[in-house]
């Protein structure tokens, strides 16, 4: 949810529109999916795929480094996603582990297209000219500020990510920014001894400081180390995507805006909340446990008054042959016939509490004694 006034005040309209448009164009299993864009008078809503596994960066921090096979599996998915983005004319320009998410199945999802660029944005020379990205992952030609190929720059970032996955640290790192830029420009890669020969050779071909001789994604797909256990992606090529709603989301005309409606949440007291959560049930504090006894409880709410509820219970149980006894706020019903499991009895009690509007009925089945079956009902109501 984005604050419309905040976006306008900080002149972020074009950046947000670009990110939304990019994500609408990309339909790939390894890219975070944008489902819908809506806007109200005060907010802009982006409905995104829920990716609950966290960042790949966190996995690296916790593990230190990944095994070669696991790193290669993530690299497969990263290359698939980046290759698809490039086929749609989109260059990410900020690829790093913090922007790579994992879903609950461990599948990689590329996110954060805020710095992405479309191929139509390139100038007459066919190059991009905006230096952007995270310094440790930026290609040397981006730092040179003489124009760069978005595809080659993304490939460089993928190589840095592969190195980090397998090594647990960055290939070029220094607290001084100018020193860091010099290290990146020289691109003298020193791989740790546990890297296999195949991985070492591929990384050095990716981290080539010359973008013209740097390996391309098409060549990466043919690399022997990369091809091990590789599974081509199964992405559906959707029909042309309309970007009209992207502009509409930032249009202030009433016809394009959705109405915001605030609904009052359900009112629950502490006892109602506790009864909904088995882990917080305080019943054991008040009821003596019996060996071999299993309690099954179902709770539900009613908007009817206690009088109506108790009358309905009495009305329903009368024809069934129950003996009804009432005393103060209690009503007890007991069957006059013995069934296969003995007598059935129902005890109903109305509890008067101030400032409580909920009426609760708890039906409890007690098992363990073979000839008993008990149903108890509790009703609370505002005094």
C-alpha cells in the first residue's frame, strides 16, 4: 500500500509506474507476480504474490555459504528469470541476494524492479546511461559512466551472486568506495579452494571486465558446469499485457478510483479469544483432568438474546422428552429415557457481564466413561 501524497511529494510517480509496468510485463515462475493494481483517493494498492520464505541473503547469512549443487540450483532459477526479463526488454539493474526471495518450496523469486529499465529507454547508441545499483554488484562499465548494455550488466551481477552463494563473501569488497571501484574495474577474481574447476571457470568468464567479451546468457546455458541437473523453465507466454491501469492508478479522475470502506472488526472479549486458540485455553486451570478423558469443544457466536436462545433450547428439547428445570439464570434438561449410552443431559447457564455483547455457547463432549454424554452451554450477555 503506497501513500499517494507521499509518492507525489517525493516525485516518485515515474519510478513507481515503471516498477508496476515492469512487473505486469513479467510472467515467470521465478519472478514475484503482480496480480492487480488499484488506487483510491489517498492510496495506491499493489496486490503481489505472497513469498513467505524470506530473502536469499538471510539464507547466506545463516549458512555462511551454500554447497555447490544448491548454489547451482538457485543460479539456474536466477538465469532463467533474468533471461526471460531480457526477452521482454526489461533490465533489472539491481540484482543482489537481498532482492531474491524464496517461497515456501525453496523456489527463487526475483523482486524489486524499482531501478529496472526498458529497452526503449536506451539512447540512439543502444546503451543505458543511468549509473545505478548496489556498488558491490555493479558492473565496471556502469561505473565508467560511458553507457552500458543492460543485459551484460545484469549478467555481471548474476556472477557476483553465484560467487557469494558458494563463497559466503563478496569477491570485491572494501569500506572505501573509491578503492572498491578500483577492485571492480580490475576484476582480479580470487576464488576459494573449494570451488570446482567448472564453477571457477564459469565465474571468471562472467566477471570479465570487458562487456564485449563477457559470457552471455545464451553461452551460460551451454556451459557444462551450468547444465548439470538443469531443468528448463515452464513459463506460459501470455497475450499482450495492457498497461492502461498503471496510468489509471495515478489518475485522479473519479472513474478510475476504488472506494475505501472501513469495516468494524468483530468484537471479542478475552474469553472468546482464548476459546478460539487451543494453545491458550485456560480450561485446565479450572477443570480437574481425568485420566483417559478427551474433551471436544465447539464454539460459535450468536446475535440472538439469551432469552431467545434459552427459549429455543427449551422448545427444541421439550418434544424430545427432556425434563426442564429452571433456576435463576440456569436451565437444566435431562432425558427421561435411557439410551444406548445412558441419559443425555444439557446444562445451560447465562452469565451477566458488563460491556460484553457476545453470546457464547460451548458444547463439550466428554468421553472415557462409556455410558455418559454431556452437553453444557454457557451464555454471556451485556447487563
